[in-house]
C-alpha cells in the first residue's frame, strides 16, 4: 500500500510497495543481458561478462528501489549483509581449491583415477558414478565436499576412459545431491525442516516419496546411456595412462588417507571448512613424504635447499594448484588442477549475484513476484507448483540455495496451515525444488561451485542432472494428483507455527 513505512528504513522514510512491473523489470534486464553475454562471448561469458550483467541488473534494481523511496545507504547495507551470508561458502571454495591442489600433488587423486580405471566398467560407469556419489554424500551430508573430492577423481576417470565429462558431471551431481538431500547430516536438510517446523526424520521420510522414485529413474537413465556409450579410449591407451600415473607418483593406499580423514571428520559432524582444510593439510604432508620429487618439481627452484623447496612446492599447490609435466598431453590436462586462484572467478560471480539478490529481497521486489505467484494458486496441485516455481525463482534471483529454502519456507507456511496441509509437505517441496535446482543456475553459488570444481560449464552438464530435473516435476505431479499430501484430519487442532514437532 502506498505510503507504507518499512522497518528497514530510517524513521519517517516513506516507501511505496513495488508494482509487479517494478519487480519484473530488473529480472527482465538480467535475463536480457545474460542472453546477450552468452551470445557475444560464448563459453567465456562466465569469466567476466556475466558478472558485468549481474552488476548492471543490480543497478537497475537499485534505481527501482530508489524510485520507490528506499534510501541508498539502506540498499548498500543490504548488499553488504547479503554478501556476508555467503562468506562461509566462499571460504569453502578457497579451501576446496587448496584441497584439490594438495591431493593432486600427494597422489591422492591420481591413485583414485588409477584404481578407477582398473575396476570401473565403461558401460556401467555413469550409473556407478551416480551411486558412489550418493553413498558418499549420504554418509557425510555434503554435495559440495563429495563433488570436490570423489567427483574430481571420477571426472578424471571419465576423461581417461574417453567418456563424456558432461554426462559424468550430471551423474556426480545427481548422486551428490541425492545424498545431501537425504542425509540427516546435511545443512540444507536441517535448514528446511527447521524453517518450516518439521521434525528432521519426519521430513526425511516424507522426502523419500518423491526423491526415491526420482533417483531410481535417474539411475536407470544413466545405466541406459552407459549401455550405448562408446568409450573413446582403447585398452592400450588406458594401460598407457595407468603406466604414466604409476611412473610419476608413488601410488599406494597410503595416498588415500586424506579421503579417509575427510569422511571420518564429516561423519563426526565437524563443520565443512575445518574438515576440508584438514584434508588439504594432510595432503600436503603426504606429498612431502610420498612424492618429494613431484613437490620439488612444482617448486621449480633448483637453487633452494631441499627443505625450502618442499615447503615452496606444497605452498604453490595450495594457491596455484598442481601443474603436471609428464609429457603426455592427456594426462597433463587430467592432473593440472586445483589451487585457490582457480576459484577467484567463481567468487567474483557469487559476489555479483548475491548483490543482485540482496537488493531484490531487501526492497520487496522478490516478495512482490512471489505474491503474484501465490494468488494464482487455487488447489493443492497449483499450490505445490507455486512453491516449486517460487523456490526456483529464488535460486535464480538470490543466487543462494539457502535463501531459496528460507524465503518460500517462511512465506508459504501460513497458506499450508490454512489449507490444513501438514508442514512436512512444504519442507519436502522446498527441498525438492530449492536444494536440487541451485546447481542448475550458472550464477548461483551451487552452479558456480560445481562448474569450477568439476571443470564443466553449468549449462553443459545441466541436461544430464537427471535427479535435479526430475525431482521437482515429480513433486508437481504428486501435488496435481493429490498423492502423499498429508493433511490434518477434520476436527484435529492445527498446532501453532513453530510448535508442530510432528508436522
């Protein structure tokens, strides 16, 4: 209503509620500029041009907010707060870069690739990749950690086998996000149940109805693709790759100790950042003990005393990653990975995306779009579809999967209660669409992380993220068919919000 004073403004500031046109204008500008960015710069669009598009869209959203009576200092403060929320994620990105660098140098990833070439059948590789990542992510509760460790090795195996890295990335992400979603150790799973007011294991059991069939269908598709896949590498080439790895590194089960440490710490519920840093540190120690020649080669300082050369080599792997020089171009491309510097562009993308999302959220533009969606929801099916659409929109606009859970979770709670639908239906749906679609948006922290970690562009792996594409559709179909939408019985008292532990 015009003339409303919002709590975010200084006392006396008069702020107009944005129109739907106000809300759609910045989003339309963003989509137009991102489309132009991809058209003009192609595959290089994510290395600067997309960030510029996001900055310009942020400027448009800020101008709309100023027109509606918001003060610049409040908008600026909201941008700062929005970025602050993701500082932890950005530190994890840097830590993963360091981990990949030391794990390459220590021979951890080469060992995983070497063993993978021995045991993984090319025709079952995609399905096995999906299943392995699902098991690991369920155990540790983190899709990011799974992709940054096991996922990196599996991408390497796929390249050595001559299989598609795009399909492999889709299998890694499908498995990793299934495990993340279904694990009681997952931060998004705990967040969704807490925001909506659902008991954690009730939430997980209810998700099994949509996520279970979606995962089985995804696994079947990966199996079908694998049966008809033709490996691009012959047996002789695979043997040559394994021989090169064995000649360059001391490959042994000892090099897998960082993997064991990381899984153990994650299962002990140690936070992600110290867990990943511990894995990176152990990788550095093992590199010095097991691969000293590789460490001194990376240091590239023959005049240094050996102790300093070893220190410099590990240090280099932490910030610049590992650079392979075997003479085999394919193996060198396989192993030259990691380092904190490799993730700086991803952080640039996240910073600009979060700035746009913060302005849209703080100034009511996102809420205005969501309100329009909610008004169109009549029956249960359209309500579930509205939640799915809202969570996906939140992932696009706010560039953060946590916001895509929190915003719809809070906004739809009262509507679900009004329709006598239990909170578990809402918590399941925001995870079906919010958690799973974050990695499909190139500028979302999830999409940016997966692209940078796996070395495959978001739009390239997107068609093969079968679980992430199927699960939101299954949620909508369940809503349309009114299947497994738990309700309060007639005459049953509906507990107040936040006091519904069995919801």
